[in-house]
């Protein structure tokens, strides 16, 4: 169970570290921050033993929770992916929040002529991003989306999120145009 939680938290930790790392002023501090962040990211390899342990823990969790579960892990170092559970696609209410934050940060960077959008965030922006990621706060995510929609319109805000997927090489994900909350109704395969 701890391994599954660890793998799930890596994305949240990475975004939190990006937000915290955005405040460094000079190159020396930025290099030190990068080294510190690298030391914090655990090095978990998906060996056959790790896969067996993960499968065992997920089976127990699925039985205890009596619900559908789906996990997909693609090792960064290469090798075969690990997939578990019948739930391999679904609505993105929580997982769309990371691409939403990335789109928001890219917009702020572009609007201010800087490479790192986290350097130009207001205290309110930073708070909304932290709540969106740390707490999976739908209201905070909605605020970020609304800020982009006020500037670019609903289809423009959707397009900015789709561009995050495109730049990552995933061109098959499109946000349905079904109203104000469309960004959360996108269907996303875990393997994406």
C-alpha cells in the first residue's frame, strides 16, 4: 500500500517542488534547488518483485474499498509498463488538474515574457494552484480555468489544455465541448 501511495504522490510532489523552486533568484540557488529536488524524488524500480508487491497491495485495497481501481505505471528508465485493475479509462475530474495547472503556468509565462510561469504568480494564483494540486480542490481548479477562459474564451482555455497533451506527444485527447465544466469530463485512458 505504501508503494502505491508513493507512486501516486510523485506527481503532486513534482508540481509542489516546481512551485517552490520558482522563487529562486540566481542560477546558483536554482542549481542547488534542482539538486535538492532530485534528492527528494525516490528511485523506485519496477522489478518483478516490485510488480508482485504492488499487485498484492492493490488487490487488498480494491477488496477493502469494494470499488473499481485502475493503475498504470510507465517506468521513466524504460521497460514494460505495469497495468492493474479493470478501470483503465474514465473521466478526468482529478487527473486533468495537472495539465490544467501546466497550461495556466505556460499562459502566465507567455503573458509575462518569461520561461517560468511560477515566477510571476500572484499570491492568489499560487494559492489556487497549490489547492488544485495538493487538495484536488475543484473550486480552485475552476478558478484557474475561469481565468484562462476570461482571456481566451471557453474553447481557447480548452485548447490551451489540449496543447499540454499535444506537447507531451498525446494527440488523442480532446476536451468535449459540453459546457462550462467540460474540462473535467474528458475521457482519459490510464496509459495516456
